[in-house]
C-alpha cells in the first residue's frame, strides 16, 4: 500500500499485525519470517485466528487460494 511516496508492507497494532503483499508467495514468506522472529522472542501466532484477504484479483485466482 502506498501513501504519497511512502510504501507500506505492514501495519502493526497493539497485538495485531496486517501484512500486505502483491503475490501470495511473498505473503507466505513474510508469514514464515514473522513466525520465526516471534518464536525467538517467546511469542506465538494463533494460526486459527489468522486471515488472508485478497483484493484486486481475478475470480480464478480466488478459487486457487481456497
């Protein structure tokens, strides 16, 4: 996401994180890195509460994600 000339790849809130990526492969890599870094600090990601939201993609890509 961009705002002016600034490009954001994540938004962090108290205990929530929103990661943005243009490709599913990049998103998966970011989630893996976040999991490793979190684990190293004694934090655990609740994968049952983790959601993936897609926007600006074709319906054929949506069916591939499900």
